[in-house]
C-alpha cells in the first residue's frame, strides 16, 4: 500500500472539516491535533512541514522524543492517561494535558509544575469500563475541588465516544459533553474557563464538529497507521 503524503491527507481532511463546519450550528472550525503516537519522528516532521502545529502523544517516551525533534513552535498535547509517579518526567514539557481525571493526579501536577498547566478534564460520558475519565455526574464537583491548585487551569473537557457505526449515538455523547461544558462556563470560574472541547477522532470527528468541538484528534487520516 502506498502511503500518501501528509500534505495530501491534510488537503482532503480540510475539505471535510470545512463541510462539517458549514453543517454545524456552532460554526467554529476546530484546531487539528495530529496524533503521531504510532509513527516515526520523520513522519511527525512531515506533518509539521505540511503546516500542522498541534501534536498529540499518549506515551511519555514518544512525547519527549517528538518534542525534542520538532521545532519550538510545535504545540505539544499529552493525550494519554498520565500515571501520578510519571508526572515529574513530563509535566513541564506539556502545552496541554487532555487527561486530568483524579484529584491525586491534580495534586502531583500542582506540586511538580513550574507554571500553570492547561488541562482538559477527561470525561467518560459513555460510562464504558474500558475508558478512562470521570463520569458525567462527577464533573462539576471535581472541577470545584480543583480551585485550590494554583498550577492547574481547566481550559476544557475531553472525551472519547464509543466505537459504533451508529452516528446518532456518537453525536449524543458529544452533545452531552458540550452541555456539561456550558454549565461550567456559566459558573464563571477564573481557574476553569472551560472554553474548549477536545472530542472527535479519525472515525467520528464529523459528529464532534456538529456539537462544537474546538480540538479534534486525528491520527490515521493524516499520518497513517
């Protein structure tokens, strides 16, 4: 199988993103996080040369390797579950953390960070046992608990929808996340402006955009397997 260039893949993706945005009542074009966790550093650099600036990794080793090799203006998103004991290795290299889901982790981030960390609270909207994240009903109480941590800023919420062919089911979960986000925004918390929604991947970004996603995490559609 011939591997298409990232530039060619991005051109195709931008076309579908544009169509999805037109169909969304929210009208915001999301930022694309290119997920490079399964590809080489050369492929990640190719993505940078194609114009992409947001990079997502879910393993510390891969994250640090890519960050070291990419230019300084690359924005680095840690999108995997972060073990408390590993926080010190990576937290000050992160531009965005997409997986804040427990107070123990928040405490360790606050202790180890030398600046304010932009965090997404990870929400398991579908309540699947295989997924990380807190339940929808626990999000607001959890965010209230984060007030004491001066090095944490909750910029938004993140979720992963179930793997299903039922697109209406997928969109329902994205809508649920957006509604929780809207509730938090009304609270007007300085440490949790919660303006962003990180949702939608290669197989369901269209449904995420329809519900107002501000970041979509795209791997295979851009850089291949």
